[in-house]
């Protein structure tokens, strides 16, 4: 190809069918993608996945454990003396829960923009560090106003963690592998509950003058989170192409392995057309509706200790029973993500709503004297958490285009009731509503897949080249597979939605 031909093609936008694109438009993995279309050897693929699991999963799991543990410290503090020491009313306590989610919602879009612009691992590390400092500051708070401020900061930082984890999971794993990996780090919520329950039970027996058990809880969790922030900064990769634990050959193979996703690895350039598409895609709004309704159960996150205590248990019993709560959550999430393998994401999510619905009905109808029945009904209702974990893994595999998929996500801020009573009847209704939304999403994706199967092959992106200027000033051209062109799932008609 002559220089004049190449220059002419550079002026044509690839969306109009030209076969030359700028380096800034394509995925960073394009430089590592092998020239051959041959799939990676299955044995090599499994060995590489094991190595990625070994280095990635422990860090992701320990951070998610600490993130959730930190988030629910307020709930544990409720039975460790924070009401008396800070002169909180029940209404003020509820507002401390609420402001976390309001802040989360307010900073969700800026956080997602930052994840698009900056290295994912480093940005998460900064947020974890700020989070840890804010958590440590809880121990010095003596009033509602001071606690309000630090809870606001926690909500602000939280917006980087789950979206960041979803991005990293989609970078390193195939779509078939993502839901299980999301399940692994998401079930650390349960591990966080166990960790915090045992820690709180130990702190109930501390006798330190002028320093209450709830303050020790904030110090311990804050320091541990600070350590995790440092570990993340030095050891957590931003993407497969920058992962220090992979050799150059393994980086190329890691890119080749996730080529089947048709979603690439990463592109830091913000694209207006993808941003607009995110708002015009019906799938976005169905997911938003599901996330908003499925997260109603989050209303009990920081109220759970008070709820169990209301069943008639002592403070010590309530603290230890909280560890069972965590174990139940681990088992429900594990069972849910494994069920995906056999019935698909939508049906697995709906199946989990069945026991959650039954549990919430029993909580609303059993007499207050039936302590055991209420407790087991509450544990059964914990299944309501699992569909959200399933859909976190699903979201990454049904959306492509880095601005579109890593852009704004619409989660609702949850407003807690001023009365200390969980609306279990409302939870029952939202179990049914969420199940219907997820089935509607599955139907939409199924029809879209069938529509694409009937279409003729779209060869617009079959012969695309990128010009790369080397260190010596020479320019070379390399063919780029459509998987690394940073196309959205609607632009790439070869993309098929996982059900």
C-alpha cells in the first residue's frame, strides 16, 4: 500500500467502512493479538487461566471482603455502643446508612469516567486508601455530623470498587468464566460478615477506658484496609498487557484467550457515540431496573444486627449468629453461580428468588414469639442477594465497547425507613418484580440473537488495519481483528449475547 493510499484511508472513519484506523481507536490488546486466527491450545488456555486465578483472585477476594466488612461496620457498631457514645437517635442512624448510598449514587458517574481514563488498578488503590483513612476517622467521631461526613466519603469511594472489579474480570476471563469469578469475589461479602461478626464478638469483651469496642472495630478494619490498599498499588494489574506476573508470550496468549468475547481488553479514549448508545439501548434500562429492584434487600445490610436482636436474642448471641448469616450468603451465591452453568443466567436468578420470596413472606407472617422460625426465615430470604451477583457476571458478557460498558451504571440510592422495621412485604413484591424484569431481559437478548443469526455476514470490519509508528520512525501496518476494534455489542453483528 502506498503512502498516499494509506494517508487517504486514515481520513476515513472506520464506522463508514474504511479499512484504516487510528491507534487510539483500537483496543490496547491489538498490539499483543497474534496474527493467526487459530484458537489457543485448550491445555495452554487452562494453564494460563490457573496462573491468572492464582495471582488475581486472592487480591480481588481479600479486597472485596474488606470493602464489605468496612461498609457494615456501622451495623456492628450499633450493638457495640455507638448509639450511647455519639448520642445517635434511630432516625440519625438510618440517615447514616442512607447517606452512604446517596454519595455512592452521586459519585458513580465520575468514578466510572475515572475508571475509563486512568489505570483501573491504580485508581481503585487510591480509592481504597481514602476509604481506609475515612474508616479510621470513624473512631474519632463523637457526633452525628462527624459520622455523616465520613460515611459520605465511604460512599464516594465505594463507586470505584465493584465497577472496577467487573472491568478487570472482563479483561482476563472469557464470558463463560466471568460469572463464576464474579461469584468468587462477590461471595466474600459473606466472608466479611463472618470476619466482622467474630471480631465484634471478641471486642464485646474488651475493657479499655475511654475507647469503646465500636471504636476498636473501626481501627482494626481501617488498618487492614490500609494494608490492602498498599498491596493493590504494587501487585494488582491494570490489564493483561501490563500484568507483571505474565511473560510477553503469556500476555499475547491472554489476549488470544479472551478474543472469543468480541469485547477486547481496554481502550482509554472516551467515545461519544458509545456513550449515547448506552442510553438508547433497551438492555441498559432493563438492567438498570433490575439492579434498582434487586438491591432493595441491601436495605438490611446495616440493619441486620438490629433485626436479629429484635427477634429476642442477646447482644452476644446476635453477634455470633451474624457469622451464620455470612455462611448462608456464601452458600447461596455459590449455588446460584454454579446453577448458571446448567440453566443460564436468567433462569438461575429467577430460581434464587423462590426461596427469598418464601422467606420474606414467613418473616411477615410468623409471630414475634417464634424466634427460631423468624431466624431461619431471615436466612432463607438471604437468597435475594444471589441474583444480583449472577447479573454482575452477566452484565460484563452482554455489553461491549469500552465507553459503553465501563460508562455510567444506574444503581438506585436506597432510602431507609425511619422506623426500625424492614418492609418484608415490599421485599416479597420486589422478588417477583425483579424476576419478571430478568426474564424480560432474557427474552430481548434471545430475540436479538435470532435476528443476528438471520442476517448476512457483516464484512465491514473484516479487513481493518492500524498504522503504528515504531521507535525508528518507520510505519508498519497490522491487521486488527474486529474483537479489538472497540466496537459495541450493537455495532459488532458477530457478537452474540449469553443467556
